[in-house]
C-alpha cells in the first residue's frame, strides 16, 4: 500500500486541483469524501484511488479490487476535504460514461440551476421518484462540484445524470413519444389540470428567471404550481419534487 | 435623522448581538437585511429601526412612519451583515405576536429540523401551499436565525409561525377536528392511500431521525412518500412540499 505523508506531494497537488471544474473537465476525474458517498461510488465501480489514514476503519463489505489504496496523513485529508470535520476517507473517481439511455419513463431536464445544493437535491429527488435519467443543461452549475455531490447523498451514482443541450434533448424525447412539460408562470396551466402520462419529461429552470423562453417554446405544454398564499414562488428543488411525484404515478 | 459612524457605537454593538439566539430571545428583536425582506417586514409592521447608508435609494412606496431611521457607514453595514455583498439596508424588527389562530385549514408542524435553510424553505413552501399556520417545535433551529429568514424569502412575515410544544399542539388540533398526519418510514401508509381532508395537519421531522416516536404515537395516521429509485430518503423540505401540495387541494 502506497503512503503519502507530504501535502507537497505531486499527486496530492493534482487531487487538490479536482476542486476546480476546469481540472475535472480536463482529467475526467472528480473527488468525493465521506463513508456514505464513497460506498455508493464503490458500488458503481467508478473509484480509482482511495485515500485513508492509519486510523480509518474500512467497512468489511467494501470491495477494493483494482482500486489504488493510499495511506495519507491527517494534514493531507484536511487539505483535500471541503467539510469542517472530515471523515477520513476520500475517493478519486472517474466520471461515468452512459451509453444509450432508455427512452421510457420520466425524465428531468434542468436548465441553468446555479445553486449546487439545489442541483444536488434535485438529482436526489429524481432518484427517489424513479426518474429514468436527468439531463443537466449547459448553463447549470457543475454536477461534480463537491457541494452538489454531497447534496445528492449518493443519488448521482444511482441513475444516469447527463450533461446536454436541452434544445436538442426536447425534440429527441418527443420523437420517442415522451411528452415534454415546461414550467413557467406565464402562458401555462396548473399542473393538476394535466393527466399524468407514462412517458413524460419535466423541464425546470433557473432560481431567478425560470426556464429559458427558447426551451418553453419547444415543449408540448407548460405548467405551473398554483401559489395559494403570499409567497412569490417555490424553491426550485421543492417545485421539482411536487411535480415529479405528481408525474411518477402515471 | 440619526447618524452613526462608529462600529464601536453602543447601539451597533447591541444590534450585532442579535445574530445570537440568546440575545434575540432576551430582547424579542431580530435583524434582517436586503430590500426584499425589509419590504416584506415593513408590510407586516414589525420594523422598529431601519439602517441605511448615504447611498441607499429607498423605494418611494415604503411607508416609514413611526420607524426610527439611522444613517450608518459602510463599515457598520459590513459589521452587521451576514452576506458577502450586502445590500445597504438592514432592519431591526420585533418578533410578531400572534393571538388566537384559526383552527381551520392545513397546518405544518415541524419537529427538530436542524438546518436553517431547510426550515426557511419549509416556511416558504407552507406559505405557497396556503397553510393556515406553521408550528415550529422546541427542538428546531431558531426561526429568527439569519439564514432561516433569508430562506423563507419573506414568507416568515406572511403567515403565523409559532414556536410550540408539538405534543400539546397535536391533541389541541385534534380537539378542533383537524386530522393529524405524521411522517414515518415505519408503520405508515403511502400518502396517496389517504384521501385529502379539508382540515389536516402534517408533522415532519429531523433530517436524520425523522419525527420523534412520542409524537408519531399521538397522530391520527402516519404516512410515507414511496421511494421508487435507490435514494434512501427525500430532503425534508422537498418531502414537505410533496405532502403539503397533496393535502392543500382537499
């Protein structure tokens, strides 16, 4: 088993860089921490390197074949961690490659969501609702951002989460008989007025400005969630939950 | 108009202390910042003191009778603000006193939610869903925490949000013919199996451990949201949204 004691080590420096989107895109790698996330990543077979300290207790059930194990110091963990009280387990993972995905079921298309906590919570909610795939539009915060991944609580590893151009995905889904619903406060109908269908895609958008007009013009229909009180809107991940659970029961 | 130029000023020091729960409970005051929140607080007539800089442009529609206006320096704003790029408007508000609240409609009871962002988002969602009142259990993070208030997006000022002992509120609601639904993963039924009723209360709980057993034993029925994928659970504010929108259409 390899050992690294210095925060000046070249590998440590390259792992540290994985906290930037640029480096993640260059290498196709990303970094995660904590027992729960690492366990979920191991199940998906995407872990390349596992960093531990002398004191880390590895759960016996973890399958570590073909994974490079490295013992590091507390200082290295502190340097690489983004949390206040890090668990002493960090993994370097490769981004998943998804082949052709199924064109049946429910889909979530996310346009320009900026908050990593919202994006992660939406992926977690999509997983819970049994969504087939999540398509993350080009204007969104990076899926492999540390805070996004933590907010997914491991759901990032449970279903296909693809980056894509939503203006191409909407017609592609429609060609495959998936009904695409946008969300909008203008020129839209209350979601309860629509009967859930078996193959449906939902497009949700930016925290401030919602879904881009260009995308709303491509959808089959646009929906809104009625506001009964004085709130101006719902949080985007809450709205996503309300709509996905409405549609996933078709 | 009063002017305060020094961060050493005794009033500034006392306002700064309002970032602690202890001081808020001692004084019955709390502090908010930003144009949107201050505007909502002004509408609710709870602002005592408004802090501005020379450069702040006050919207003409704001009614400022009986409000103490104080011109402060950039340094004072920076000291009192909890945000990275503060808007130059801060208000010192008094906590609202609610008399007898209506016992009709939908109620949200929150048990031991710890994350201020979750608590604030739940209050915002309750407002949007047209809930009659939110009862925040004693074990929750403080409602008047800065991050909670920002996450409510002003909804804190739109409906009664009371602190209370949930083990007293559940029977009190039941005596008033409100059906109380707990949320639990054990000994519970899928929420869609329950027909929404006109007067209903929903009890949601802690991010990790859910609703306390003691409270679950007092409810009329306990419900869960089915998980169709591999996620272990939903975020508590998303779950609250799904259930409130299911019940608010009775």
